[in-house]
C-alpha cells in the first residue's frame, strides 16, 4: 500500500485495491469510518463466504423499462446492494455480477481515458452493457492516474421518467384504460 490521500497520514491504497479489495477509511463529511470501494462481485462473494461480510440485500436495476420484466432475478448482472464489512456499513454499492476482473479493468481504464472530467476530478461515462444502461464513474488521483472506477445505474431519460410517473399516477387512481363512453 502507498499513500494516495495527501490530507491524511499513513498508508492508503491503489485504485485496484480500492475497487477490487475495498478499504475502510474516514468519511470527510461525517468523520465516521466507512467502507469505500469493494465493488468487485468476486471479492464480495469471498468475503461473505468467509464470514467477514454481511450481505443485507439488493435492488434490481430500475431503468431498463418494461422489457426488464422478462429477465430472471437469477440472471441480473448489475446490482445495487448494501452490506456490512468488517463491522462497517456500506449503504449502497453497485457491482457488475459475473464479469471477469479483466473486463472491469478494461472498462474502467477505457472510461478513465475517454471520460469528460468537467470538474477535473471525476467523470460519468454512459455505457450500455447488454440490457443495462449504466454510468461508469471514474475519479482522477492527483490529476495523473485512476483513483477509482465503478458503475452506477444510469439516470432516467426524460421519457423514462415521464412513463414511470404516469404509471404511478394511474396505479393510484385505479386506471383501467379509457373511460367508458356515456350513453346519449
């Protein structure tokens, strides 16, 4: 391990360690010790198998439209999940399930190299992986190298958002289709 964070003392980790192994460090906003990184499904599996990680549940990707209903839960490959690792909670982390570490390294490297770093520190690169619309988030470290890479569910498009809102409103109103014609 080497020092990556210039504002603290002691060792830190590389981007690879951060993403594929995970780390516990202080949250700059709250001061609490939190889980950072640990996005790789293989490491999550191994840590849970060894009793070090307590898996708390997941949420299916929300933005694939009605076609997502045909996908089996067992076939999901992008999951947002919550877990506790070494006594510290990770409220939400998203992982690509079933992909190889080589695929993740290539994906994060390409997005790091091609990303638009408007704030100089991080980029959000939209990517379509099979039926999944995701944003690959990459962070610069010291303006030179990759600090972190992970996926997040892509935000709804305006059309997807409108469809979801309409569906929710209709469900609450008990919508059953077009109103019946009145006799006249």
